[in-house]
């Protein structure tokens, strides 16, 4: 299809970094279809995140490459957790990695680099922008914890998966009169556990933003049992911790986790059994949450963000991250999400919603 509009940007590179999540391919398609078909841009696909730029592992993307990928999970470009401004994973100095990225960018003749990822990816994009590269970011993560956008693509799909898992655990918990603890992702932010917990009717929801008191949890479970409710579902974000652990130093906390297990679900289950004597089981949903096809909502959001990125490219508006702001697609400066986490506010309406229907938040 011949390009129908003029564009400042002629050639772009595109990569996906960090963990995979539903909607990445939909976003790639949104960027590439609009950039190629509407503006005639040449597109270079970069394999395996920033590592592909360091190693110059790239290929020209043609329409056949980004056709038919809207519904596919994962990413056709591959991903890695390479962090070019850190050298923890390699003996190669971080400065050499950054230099390699800049050299590859120049050799490829790129006008802009489009990065699809979470907090770390967009932070790296911001740092590369300061190094002189033109960068545009897209916000993806099932954690929904990127500052600057009201929602990230991937969140809705993971929410559906988490809710279904809670639904399925209800029947087992009821059949065996057990307490079942289910752990969802969310190391620093509890959006996924909070929303899935409310959607799935969790009896207790524990998130990183609200350190829990095991005595409050035990009392809540005992009150349910005394009222004739023979089972309970506890939804835990992976980063949830007790008040005691929250007060520990980083060193002491690490030691505690080594001694008591790294999984929040198993720690909470053990604490519940010790406090109440109730038969308790733990389930860690793990990578199932971010695998598979994207939901319709995430397909729409990812496509909208992708086409909005192409519009920024066409106008030469670099150093931006496209974002959902209210009900509109817009953009923010790449410095907005840099090194930040969007936590659940203490006064967020969903916390009050959970409490209003009788859910215990651990305090």
C-alpha cells in the first residue's frame, strides 16, 4: 500500500524488552501497520530487546512479518532483560554496551527507536534519549504499574486469567473446607491482586502497599468459620509482606526469605496454619498469568497505542511515551515513568470497594 501522508521519520527500529505479556504483537502490528502503510517508513525489527542492538541482531520487517499477529501471545521480536546501563549480567562494562547500542543505531541509519516494555524498558529508553538517540516508548506490563498511563496493555488479559484461577479454586476450597492462598504477580504494586481479588470474590486480599497483620487475617478467617463459612480464598500479590517483615532491613529481609521461602503464598499459608490450625494450601499462578492470547480490551489498547506512536514518529515528536490518559490516547515525556512505580494509593476506590463487600485487606 502506498504511503498517503508525509512523515518526518523515514526509518525506525522497534524492540520488545523485559517480560513478555499479552498484547505485544498487537502493539507491534499497530506501530508497523500505521508507520509503513500510512507513512511509508522503513522498519527494522530488533531481536531480543536491547541485546539485539548490542549484538546488531536485526532484520527488515515487511508487511508479511506484522500481518496476522494481532491475536498471538508473546512477541515476534523476542525479548530479554538486558539492561545496558548496568553490568550485573556481564563482564562487559555498561558503558561499552551503551556505545554498542549507539553505534548500531547509527549504522542502521535509524531516525528513531521504538521500545515496548515496562518500567525498566522505558527508563532505559529515557537514558538512551539523553545519550542522543531519538526514542518513543509504549507501556506494557501485566502489573499496571507504569507512571504516566492510566492502564498498560497486558493488565486486562492477566486480570482475566487471575480471576478465572480464583474462580476455579473456589470449588476446590469449598469441597475440602480449606483455606486456599493464591499468589499473583505484583512485586512492588498490587493492582493485579487487588482487581482480580475483587473480581474473583477473594475473602482476603494482600498487596505490597498495605503490610499485613497475620493476627487480623487469622481473626477474619475464624469469624468466617464461626459464621458457617467452611472455606476461604486469600489472594496475595507476590510482593506482599507482613508488618514485621516490612520493618526489616534489606539484608534481614533477604535472610528471612531464605529461611521461610521466597513465595509470599507459601509464607502466608504457613502463618495462617500456625495461627489458626486451619488446613491451608498455596497456589502460585506464575507465568501462566502473562502467557497466551490478549483479551479484546488489550488488543484494542495495544493497537491504539501503537498507531499513536506512529503519529508521533510522523511528526518527529521524540522522547515521548504514548499513554492512556482518562479515555483518550495521548503521550507523556519519557522522563515521567523513569525509575518510578505506580503504586495503589491508600485512598483508591477499589480498596474501599473491597472493604465494603467484606474483604479483609490484612489490617
